C-alpha cells in the first residue's frame, strides 16, 4: 500500500466507543496512509475496544490494539502506544478528533525536508458542539514571521526559540503533529501525566532539534463538552498546570537559565492565583485541601496563603455557605 509506511498513528482512548470510529475513518481517508495505527484503550468502561476490533477487521491499514488493565492517563497510554509502534515517525491523534485527508501527506515530508527538525506541526480547526463559531487553534498564538522564520518558498517555517515558546505553555494541536521516534526515545518518552503531558514533552524535545510548522489546517479538533480541557475540569487543570510549572522550575525537563528561572517564578505566582480562584469556588474544604496539596510543589505555606488572599478566602466561605443551603 502506497503512503507513509514509516508513520505510526498513535491513538490513546478512554470511553470513546461513540466517537473513535470518526477518528479512525479519518486515518483511512488519508491521501498518504500510515504504515499502521496503534490504539491503546486506557481501561475503558464502555465497548471502545470492541468498536476498534470491528473497525480493524475491515481496515486495509494494520491496527494494533492494546487494552490497559487499569486507567493510567494520556501520558502513560501514549507511551505504551509509542513503545508498541514500529514506525520511525509518530503521529498522535486524539480519539475524539479527526484528520483532514492531507494531514499526513503534509506533516511527514516536512521532517524529510528538514533533517535538523524533530517535530513538524500545523494548525487545526476547533469546532464546538454547542454552536459557538469555530476558530483556528494555532493562529491565535503564532503567525508567519512573528516567532517563526520562513524556510524557502514551500510554506515551511522554523519556530524561533522553541524553548522560550514552550517554557510556560503549549500551543501545538496534538492532532496536527508528527515527530521522530528517535527524539521521543532520547527524551525518555512523555511524562506520565493526565494533563499537560504533551506540553512537557515538546519542552523536552526542544533540546534535541528544531520545530518546523505550516500555517494551514490539517485536523479538526472537536469540543463536545466532555473534553479534559472543558470548564468542568478547570480546577483539575489549574492544579496540573501549577504542578507542571513547578517541575520545570526544578529543572526536571530542561536545563534552565537564570532568566528562564525568573520567568517561571512569575508564571508560578500567576498560576497559583488562578488555582486559588478555581479552588475557592468549590468551598472552604476544597480550598484548604488544594492549598495544602500544592505546598510541596510550590513551596508556598498553606496557612500563609490562606491569610494572604482574603478575597479568595471570602469566596470559599461564601461558596460553602451557599452549598450548605444557608
């Protein structure tokens, strides 16, 4: 079968029996199909694995299905998929998103054209189930000539100073990227986290090579209301971002300059404020628990934090009062 035989599409999934066929169909529609698809079912409680098996039975693309005995999260599932894969290039696809037909034909050749690059990425169109207008994911954070340098006239750009871009956040659409297996191995695979694992992974890869990109859509990112990034997970996400920033500040992912350390100190302080806000909305018990749980990560004394931010404390008290029916 013609296509990108050296590309392995990796799909980590959990309780997506109703959506994963859409993702797999988008792989099958590729103008240059991959050599294989590796699906890791992260101990789903629905029939996701059965749906994948049925789809694989009729697929011309080889499919590996790994069913985890327990739920471990995205980072661990993607690592399992990468370690089981045979390709030299990895293309992660979330099981609730989908590729546009030219995705792999666009992304994989970028790494052939640029030998120093370890990651190739492009944009994705974000759509919403509630009818909100769609928007382009990458275009909100990056633009040609603003943090990027054109590489000839074929539409490829190099990301300038990728470490500075990814020091405190990530903007790469995970379903719009291809990266080298050799780089993933050298980076020690992805951090086995449930949120932010891709961000920290990109940061690790900045020490191994260049990042190249194109400003065109190669995927559709679906927001249907139960994504990890949705509002209902705001407190969880705020906590994980704080933990991730603290791990970067400790030098667990890259060697830091003094300027980067100072920037991270500011980012941690800003994120701690966001975390306090989301925790305070859930009442005093949650607020106190969150302050205590993050003390080892941030070095912030929970009692000092409690007294130093009276507005957050007042919000937590008011929330507890409302919840008690007062």
